[in-house]
C-alpha cells in the first residue's frame, strides 16, 4: 500500500513537472504583440494615432515572418531596444530578423549590453543595410504633416561604472521627446524624467516569475522596475500618466524557459493628452 502510494505521488509529481516544463517552453517561444495606447504630453496633432512597433531583447530567437508581416500597414516606425543579438548568434540570423522588421517601417535601434559583447560593428552594418539607424546618444526628428517628435537613442555604456552620457538638448523643432534606452536603470542618472515616453528592456521581466512573489532573479532597482508601464508625477503636471514601458522582451537568456512572464513585442499607439487637445 505504501509503495503504491509513493509511486502514485511520484507519477503525479512527474506529470506536473512535464506540464510545467511544457508551459515554460511555450511562454519562451511565444510570438505575441502587446497592444497599448499611451497619451503623451505635447504630442503634435499630426502624430495622434501613429504607431510604434517596439521590440527588445531578441537575443538568439528567430522572428516569424508570417506573424510579423501581419502588422504591415499598421506601423509607422520600428524601435529596437537593444540586445538584438548575443554571442555565438550567426550574423545572418540577425540580418534576417532585421529584414523582416524593416518590412513594417523604418528601423531605429540602440545597443544593448549583449550587442557590445557580440559583434557591435557587424550589427551596426546590418542595421544600416536595411535602411535603419543606430542611435548612440543622438537625436533624430520624426516628421509627420510638417510637425516633429524628437527620438533620442541612449547608448549602452561598455561598463556600468562608465555611466551614461548627458542627453543631447531637445531640438527647437520638437517639444515632445521619446527616449529608447536598453537598461531602465538609466533613469537613475537623470534628475527628472526628460521625455514624454521612455521605452526600455533588459530585465526580461525576470523571465521566471512566481505568483505573489514575482520575479525570482531580480533584486534592488529591478524588483520595482521589472516590466510593464510605469508613471510618476512631473513637477509641473497634476496628471499622472504612463511614461515608461519596460518590455519583458522577445528573447531569453541562459535557458529558453519562462514562467508567468511570456515573451512579447509591442504595438504602441500614440495619443494626444486631453489638456493638449483643449489648448
């Protein structure tokens, strides 16, 4: 009786482990886009309703061309939040991913820490080959209907001790700024949040999360800023709005497993804030 009970328990545990592994593998290989709308202060009228396709932390994964192509015609710009590759990833795979993404719209990218450890020069060339732009502490003006939004790409420091450079000044043509930065810890280095929208990645959302407890591998700053939308009060604003998105990322690190933290890409629609419309 005891032996039978033990074997029964062992069978149940084994079945649970198999199902859990299958679920974790599924979440890690998922092709899914999170759809969001965000209201930005000082967004020009001509940009109201425009859409960003944002992808971070691709690492070694391959994009599905049929799935990505299903968003064709729905995207104005493609922003890449770093870790587009990692060591030992063939550059041809990276080129193919970039080619697929370039079918949606013009690409603007920043380096991540794993890009710098892999082939940063080869990646820069691959981005250029698909007509993309690699931003390294630079501004670029996005234009619609004769109006402008400033896109700023924050360069990834080679070492954390090097720190981040000062943001370039906001051009006089634009009052609304979007910042793309790989590591959200960058916000520690700026006294105020100097953008209407900040897009980041790096954390993978912890990749393995437990109900209630959250991410098991994140600590310190990243326990608070793990993934999702974050907001704060600006000094001259009475309204609290989402201003920073930290993506769970599309790829995985170390193991191709996720739990309660599925892989994601993003389609972000920009909307004018009500107070801007009223004025």
